[in-house]
């Protein structure tokens, strides 16, 4: 069975089974300029949700221990993975050796004017920049994007268009959201804020890291369907 025949079959399977948000959903043909994002957390959530990487279901990671609220829609980019290539770029830009990828999908926060009441959904977003974050020695980039077609934020073309107060809120959230009462402070930092072109490069590298780590999934599925 060739690729042209395989694609409709995969689409038909999607009518019967819920695709895994990380592996079964495409980042989109227009990536990295426009991407599909899976949203896990919205600004009204007082609980940190996260997908279970095995089942794909949204699970409770933890109740937020402090009053910090995520200032944007927050989730992941499907079929991305932060490993060698993402880590190498972070190491190059920061001049720090020994950085590794966090072995998670690439994180994304999406600015939107309208209230979206819950996560566990897909949307199209336009990356405009990112926060280069380190969690210990792990690269933990946060892509910043705007909801495609958004009446307010949709006109932003680069992270430099954002008010400084909004960037500071994002920084504060990501530097504190993993803290828990009574536990030692985590060694996290944001080394720099980067522009749209750099965000595109981080996304491309995360896609390459994904293909290297999980590319065999597509070949295995192809073999199962054509056996």
C-alpha cells in the first residue's frame, strides 16, 4: 500500500478512534509559520493539567500551590520532542555546555483575547517568539504564539510587539509554577527572549528530534496496515 492510499486509511481510523494529542495529531502543513497546538491549561484553571504520555488523556498533574495563574493558553506542539538538536541550539545560544533536552513535547503558550473555558482542545496558532528557559541543565523552551485570526493579538507579528508587562507575567509564571511549599526552590531561569525566526528554528529542531526518536511509529503503523 503506497502513501497516497495510506493517508485516507489513517483518516478513516481517526473517525473510529481518538488520536493521541502528541503522536496522532499533525503539527500542520504550514509549520513552523502556523502550527496546531494542543491546549492543556487555560488561564482560569487552578489545577495544572498535563497529558498522560502513554494514553493521551488529560490528567491532573497537581493543584497549583500558590496564587500564580497561567497568563495564556498553555500546551504542547504535536509531533515535537526536545532532545539533542533543541539542546544543542540552547547550548550554542547560551554558551553553556552540558545542556540536554527535557524529553518532552515542545511547550507553547498562546495569546488570545477571547476566554476559552477549558483545555483538551486543538487550535491553530502563529508563533511570534519564545522564552529560552533552563530547568537545571535541561532545555525547556516556551514558544509564544497568538491565536490565528485573534482580533486583538492576531496583529502581533513578533514578540517585540507584546507589551513588556505581558512578557514579565509570562516570565514570572514559568519561573514559579513548579514551586511547592516546603520543597527546595528549583534551579530554573530564563536566559533570553527570542524573536519569531528563532522560534521557527526551535520548532524545526523539535520536529527533527521527534522524527529521530519516534519516526519508527509511522513505519510500524504502515507495516501493520499493509501486512
